[in-house]
C-alpha cells in the first residue's frame, strides 16, 4: 500500500471519520485509542469501567510488534475519532510523527517515558513491557497522564491503576520466586523481545537467532546457531507463538535441543487479565525448560543414556 497516498488523502478520510462519530460513540464519550496489544491491556485496566470512557485498540489483535507497521486508511479514521492516543514509545511506533502531524489535536501518552532503555544491535530496544517491573512503570505513566488529561475521572484512573499494579506486583514476586533456583540461566531466543525480561529475572541471552521477527535465518546463520547450541550444551530454544518455529525445529533436530514457546505478549485475547495469564504461562514454560538440569549434567546424561549422536 502507498502510505504517502493514504496521508495525502487524510483530510477526506478524517472528514468521513468525524461524520461517523455519531454512529458508534456519543459526543460526550472520551475515546482513548492504543497503538497495539500490550499497551491496550495496560490502558484497559487503568480506564476499566469508567463511565463515558472507551478504550479502542488501533491495530488488529494479530498484528504483533509494530516494527515496520504502516498506517492503513482505517487506522487514520480511528485516529481522527480519538481524543487520546496511548503508545509504547521508545521508537516502537515508527509512524507516530506522521500520525500526529495529520491529527494535531491528538493528545499522545508515551508509556515508556522515564524508563532506562536498552540498546541491541546499535538501536534502542522498545520491548520494555516484557519486563513485569517496567510494565508496571508503564501502567503508572498511563494512569498519571490520563488523570492529567481527564481530571474529572482522575481518582478512578488512580484507583484502577492501584488495583492492577497490585496484581502485577504479585505476578512479579511469583516469577522471581519461581525462577530463583533454576539451574540453567542461559537461553537462546528468536527475537530481540526479551532483553528486559532477561535482565529482570537474571537470565542470559546467549544468542538471538532472528533479529527481525519472522525473518528466517539464512544457511550460514543457521549453521552458526547449530554450532553455538552444540558448543554451549543449551537444550532449550525459545521460539514465539506469533512466528513460525521452522528454524528452531531445524536447530533442535540437529542438536537434540527442545523448542519451547516464550510469549512476548504482543497478541492474545482482548481481556483485562491477559498479560497476567500469558506471563504465568511463561513462568511455567521457563521452569519446565530450565529448572531440571544444568547443561553440563545434560551432556553427561546424554553420553550415558543415548545411543544416538547429539
């Protein structure tokens, strides 16, 4: 799609969107639009059950990370109807500047404001929400800004945020306790989504197979990954449910490793407790994958019990 053309046509699109405002929402309703799934979940909890406040997600639930996302005409209509646009920030929404230029009245909340960002591959890594502690900071940021922009409901935003932060803190403590005594702390992932998660829970990312999500490694990269897995003795490879595990399965076949799914919370059910549920599943997955034996023990056991080469 020609994104420039869509922006050129924006005045007509905005006009159509404004004319349709009377169809689905009342003129008195505060419409909060979020950029994508994890920010939607955070905002939904902060604005939960507040009369006259609607939270709408801009992108489709199956979109995933917004690394190269381009706005569609429908997106532009949604933004033309929005009062507040809540984004992750930190460079995740590359389209943000153009969107704000075309809808200058739009008030923008950047959830990652004030978070110390990591760099991977020479670029700022925007995946702060994958850390539970940093996602809590994002919730605090969203609540504070919504209270400022909509003072009539400030107390309700703060009350909702406090309730959700209590749930997130319980999750955070459970994950720290559950991962405290795992024997293996080295992991291999398929996307740069997990550095903040790894930093929070004391894991070491030995390698990232696919720097760009969904891009298959070439033959040389695949061979290097196989060599690395054999050299380190790592037996757990973490793919993501949003992308094909074909490359991970190839590495597993060649090395005897097992493929597990670790979810960066970029797609899922549009339910208020979805972040909690997905992270609880991640905890169970990590305990299963890393909690039994060290890599050295696994290599010794393989020599003793296996009749096939690793």
